[in-house]
């Protein structure tokens, strides 16, 4: 049973971590948290099932197509829900605009795809048991994203530009960096990471429209606990969450596992509102 | 006609504020009439819809105070509907304890809703917006999960029958009137709150939190009251909902429903009662009249929300706000009337001075203020000047309690003022203005000023809720005091205008009027002349001098050298956090080092 | 035959700007010629930084700004950088997470790789002190070094006019001299400089012409070789007569 907890726990934890990273990428680009992170994650699973199962496309076509869709939705998110409200003084509007768009995505999926969860295609036939692809695929995806982001941020000019925009938006603008297109590209990247999460976790989570709100919440927990913008925190938080959830599941059963996770989350958050990583001082007056 | 003979202006009789932004009572009466007459149509399907709309409005009317007025993004409030529905149903069905009569069950549900509302709302005091929204969603999920799991009591997935209210409310139309009655009462109560100092204080917390603190408003206690009320009412709505459904299961309380309530408020417009009422009716009724739309209803609500956020964040209320579309007079002058001041600044016998002793404060590695000593005497205008980064605003923030010094203390007379407690300054009658005007754009100028006098009110929240005599006395007194303050600063003509339509210079004077509401013994002004024309600066100077002549001690932080040297009795010059020079204007003006500091040699 | 006066490199006419409802600048006229250093002085709150931001496009403005003969109406900071008008903002703000080298690379974001490499090396040559630290994270540099890095970033854009906003702020006198000396060398290579400064003595020593800004308008313009400048400046700042003359 310990095996099962670890394998499931790592797998869903990796999915949560990836959604957390999605939140982070969007946040560092725009200082905005978006409700679309989990929804696009859900789309990763749904589109994967759509392209490969329903339309019969081979994996090496379906997967890039899904990634492309994720990028496109990320860009649309930036254009219609983030960019217009960044100019406004009223800070809270982005919560509403991204929520509205996230709901539209969810409802559209429910109506056009299905309200029932659908099976996700088997991608690589290894397993069952610990080596089953449904377990290590999400972990692999998570590792690949971490490495990829590290390479991007440390060794490419555009990655440096992303870091610059995140650290000091004003100075970046003054330097002549194309702040707007960089933000769009960040959102496209975030969209791709989200669909990757849903795609890699597809066999475990299935292609289900209801995954959206669930991923929104469980993908947010690592961010809240690990600190905003910290990818390392998101990974540690996500894996820890996944393992804790599976352990609680096993010990108490499904319902009380959710309650346990939530209670721990709320307590930690109230004790350390800025996350376990540290405090951020804000000058108000 | 000079200043002393011009009669004191009276504000245009304001429509009772509890009618949102409408001029008259008529929309509510119209809706009321329509509602009362509905049974005459004798369409039972319509009756169900109307009953549902009433029940939703009961919840939304109270949630409106949390979301629309206090600005808290409580998306998951359906948790309280679920709680109320299950508590009422379980208690009347007798699955946990022997069955109770429905009214008692409803009352118990209300109490449990109040408690749970406070629990759900508590994180709002610590967490930022998005985080809080997420936690409310979490609560909503948990409640539904618990309902699903606790099969013995709630019937799990199978559910439990809803309560049935006794005659005459057991018939279809009887129950409708019951819900309609409760909805009407809720409308009246929340409208009373909207027009009370509590409603204004909520909006102040939402839009101008630092200004609210300076006015003495305590965010935690106010939010807790509102969460308590909102939770109780939502639970009652839950009980009614359960009765309407006749049988409830956990999947009746979906994410969609929660979002529906939230969207109704945002579409209706924050800070309004009528707007969310129309929004709720719209969102309940819409899917029914367009059959193919039912499946797409949530999609459409979401799309509508997106459009509202992008195009008209003020919602329906803003669309209906015709009064604030009338053009304002172009060339407006601000003409303060200092003869009115004695009525505004009640002179007390107190002669205590405001003293800073050895104040030091660093940010990071930078010494912002370094062992500063400063005394402001009652009745004097004390200027505080210095180059950028010299610590002027930091000093002001320490005096007003927003920053705590790392050493030293602030004394009022002999009493040390509490550190990092800006909302306690108002009680000591220490008022301030801000470097960038903090205002509530969507409220009128008069309401903005009335916020300054919030702590003068004596009535409790419940008294406001029920519009009892003490509440009405409070309102009349605040109204009059605010008009006096506006007349003093010369803005009485603009009393009923939306504050965000004012010019920058008018906003500066409005802040002073708001500060005057405390009848302050000490007034702290943070660069009040920034952005003013030469003539306006002259009038500002005259006003400040007049205020000080009434016995109020004024601390004037400024860049405008002319104004400082003109009106100050004493001046302190700061440079790099230390006192460079202090004395009369003549002494300071000829001080070599001061000139050097300004010229940066 | 009429001699046509060549248009100055930077020509600002009737410029007004502010933040939201607050008007800070009113009716500003100023020019900067090729290869000259112009100092912009004034007390705090006068609007000096606002003026630079309005010219470089960081803030919206009304009025006319012409650079190198072209109208810069509606230009974003990206456009003005491309045109050769570069703004080094106040506060020596560099990207602390990135190395010195990467900070400079970012300044050349829009260039081809080869051109970018060349210009980065040229900029580093101007400031040998930070060239030695090219792989170090910018966050480890001292304030003065960060200021030099910020100016170097400006140089990567090969400016025809470099606007420096209070480069001396927070620096020790030695470092201030170093930075201002670098500005002088730049002028010698043909780059025009618009220098906003608090340190009047040093600014006057370096500049060819001076503008004084107070309460949102230009209150004085003069060549730095004119007599009695310090007095006239003080008069302009305070708007009152001086009772204790300032003596060097």
C-alpha cells in the first residue's frame, strides 16, 4: 500500500506542481493570479482525449496540437482578461475577468465535450505496477518543465527578458524591452505548461470538465504555501500535497482527505500569509 | 457680497442613500407592486421562478454587503446556503435529533450560519484578495463533501427532504408570499445599512483603506459583523431553498450556483442595492425564458460578467446613474469660508502639545529618520520641509501611526501614543490628509466627507439595520456636520457629485473637509498644495491659518517654499532624516545650510 | 542668402504631463543640441524626472517632441530607444538577478547577435571597473557600480542623446566624480547629454547650458559661462530675494 501511496501521490503531486508553476509564470509576467490555470490544465486532458481517442490522430500529432492549443488559449487569456485590467486602478478586476473566462472555458467544455469523465488514451504501454506510465509520465513532465525553465531563464536572452520584466517592470520598459509581447509569450508558455500537466496526468485524472476547479484549487495550494513566483516552492509544495492527499485518502477515505488537506492549508496560510518561503513588505501609505 | 453675508448653502435634499443611486423610491415600489400582484396571473411555473428569485435575493442582499460594499471576493458563499439548507432539513426531518418545528429549525440554521460565516470570512483579514477567494471556494467544496459523506444525518447522495412550513405558508402562493416578505425585509435592512455609517465605512475599507484607518474605522470588527449577518441570512435563504426544492441533495449546490450569486452583485454594481436586485432577477429569470439557453446559462453569465468588467465595471447601477451624467460647471472655484470654522472645530480646554522624542526608523539599510525631536503646539502652524528622501512623509506616517519607530516615542501631552495603530489616532482627535488623495470614487463628495466622522456615531449595527431612532439621529448629525465641513473648505456646491468627477485640487480640499470631521486638535497635512494653482494655494494658506487660530495644531509637510514661509509659525528642516534647522521662518530662511541642502551643494 | 539654422537634436515645445489628475508640468520648451551637455536643475517636486519620463515615452504627454528631425508623437520607450534617445532612469535600477553581462545584453535586445556583442564590449570598455565583474550578479555590485552599469546599459543603445536622471543620487563624492567624468567623455565622443542633477556645483562645472525647473515650468535658462548663476538659480528656486548670498 505504501507503494500505491507513493506512486499515486508523486503522480498527482507532479500535476499539482505543474499547475502551480503555471500560476507562477503568469504571476511573474503580470503580477496577476489567473483562474484559468486549472481550467487550461483540464483542457490538456480533454483535448488529448479529443485528438487521440475521438479523432484518431497519432500521439506525435495530437500532443503538439494540444500544446499549441494551450499556447493559443494562454495568449487569449492575456489579451482579453489581463491586458485591459492592468491599466485600471481597480486591482480586483483581474480576479473577475479571469474567473469569467475560466468559467466560459469550463462550461463550453461541459457542453461540447461531455459532463461525464472520459477515458484518456494510453500513450506508452509499460506497466501495470510501479512502472506504469500513468505514474511516471507526470513526474517526467514536471522534471522536464523544471529543467526547461531553468535553461530558459538562465541561458537564453528571452528568458533573461522574462526575469527582467518580473523583477522591475518599469526599468525594463525604460530600457526598451517589448514588455507587451514578452507578457503575451509568458502567457503562451504558461498555457503550454498547463496543458502538459493535464495531458501527462490524463490517465490518472481522466478527461473530465470537473477537473478544472479541482486543479485550480490544488494547483494553487503549492503556490500559496511555497511563495508566489517561486517554482521551487511550487514543486516541493505540489509533491508534498500529492503525497499527503494520498496518505489521507488511504487512512481516512476520500471525503475526509479533502477536509484534512483544506484544514491544513487554511491553518498554514493563516499563520504565514506570504507562504512558508518568507514575508514581503508592502508600502501602503 | 462678501464671505460673511453669503448664506450657508444647504445640500440638495439627497435621496435617501439607501435607494442606491436612484432619485426616488419608485423602482422598489414598482418591483414591490409587481411582486405582490404576481399571484393574480395564476401561473404556477411563474410562481416557482418568482419564489426562487426571492430566495436568491435574500442571500444576495446580505452577500452584497460582503462583496459589493466591503469588496471581499467571497465566491464560495454557497457554502452557507448549503449549510442552512441542510441544518433546516435535518432538524425538521429528525435524522439527527427528534424533529423540530420548522421556524425553530430556521432560527437554529441562522445561528449556525452566523458562526460559519465568521469562520469563512476570517481569512479575509489576513489574506490577499485572490487567496481569500480561493479559500471560500475551498469551504464551498468541503461543505458539499461533508454533506455527501455524513450519510447517517444528511442522507448522503440520496439526500433529505426539505422543511415544510405550516399554514398559511404551505401552499404554493402562501410560500411565495413568505419568501417575498423575507426578501422585502432584507432589502429594507440592507438598504438601511447602506445609508448608515457602517455602509459607508465598508465602502471606505474597500476603496480607501488607509483613509478609513485614519478616520478610526476598524476593519476587523466591521468585517466580522458583516460576515456574521451575511452568514445568518444566507443560511435562512438555504432553509427556504430546501423548502422550495422539497428535497435536497449535495449536487443541488453547485459551483455554478455560487458563482451566480457573485455575478449578480457584480453585474448589478458594487455599492448599490437596486443594481444587485435587478441583477439577481435578471440572472434567475433569463434561462427560463429562453429554453435553449438553459444549458448555456452559466456560460452566458460568465460572458456577461466579462463584458461588464471590461466595458462597464460599475454595472447596472452605473448605467442607471443618470444624475451623475449631468455636466458639471466648467470653471469652478474653491472658495473656503473660514467664518464657519468655529462651528466645525469645537474648542476644548485641552492644551497638550504633540511631541516626537528621539524617533528613529530605518528601511532596509537606509536611515529614513534619525533621532528626530519635534514639537507641535496647539494653535501653531508647524512646517516640515526638506529635500526628497529627507524623511518628511515618514515622520508624518510615524505620528499618524502607520509606521512604528524603532526607537523613540510619540507623545500627546504626557501620554505615549500606541505604535502601529493608525485607527486609534482618530479617537485622540488627530486627523490627517494624504500625499495622493484617497477617496471613494463611486460615492458622493458628501459621503466621502461623512466617513471622516464615522466614530462620532453612537448607534450600533443593529440599530442601523432596523433604522431605529438613534441611527436616524446619527445620520442627521453626520449629514449636517459634513455640510458644514464642506462649506468651510468651499465645496458645498459639489456635495452630491460623485467624487471621481472632481478635479485634483478639489479632491485635496475634500480631504481636508474629511479631516475636519474629527474636530481635530491636531491636523497633519501631507503636501496639500501639490497640483494646486497659485490662487488656490493662497486660499489654502488662509484656510490653514484660520484652522490654527481656532486652537488646532497643524503640521504642514510641503515642497512649496512660498506657502511654508508665508504661513508657518515655526519650521523644521529635515535632511537625510536628521533635523538640519528649526526655528521661525526668518531664522530658517537665512540659514546657510538650509539653502545649501535645497540647492544640493 | 539666408542661413538656415539647423534644427536642434532634441526640441521640446509646449509639453505638459502629469500623473492621473495631477498636472505636474506646464508648457515646457527646451532644446538640446548635438554633442552638448545640458543640465536640468530644480528643487524637489519641480518635475525634473517627470519631464524626462514624458520625453522618453514612459509617461503620456501633450505637446510636441522632435528628435533628430522626426516627430516623436505617440512614441513608446522602445521607439525612442531605437531612435537614439535613451533614458537612464533614477535610482540605479538594474536587474539584480542577472549578471552584469546579461544586463547589458538585455539593453541590446532588439539588435542582431553580432551587433549586440559588439556594443556590449564597447560599453564595457567605457567602464573598466564593471568590465572586470562581467559575470557577477548585478545584485552584488555597489551602488556606484550599479549606476555605472545603468549608464553602460544606456550606451549599448548607441545614443545620440543620453538622458541621465540624478546619476549621483546615493553615491559618495568620489563615485559621483567618476560617473560625471564618464558623462564628459561621452560628450567628447559626440553624444549629447541631458543631465538632471541635485548637485548644482558639479552639474554647472560639466554642462554647457542649464535649465532650471520649478513648480512645473522652466524658470531660468542660461549658458554655464554666464555670471552670477548661483544667485539667479537660488532666486528662481525660492521665488524670493536672497538675504544671505550663497558664496562658493
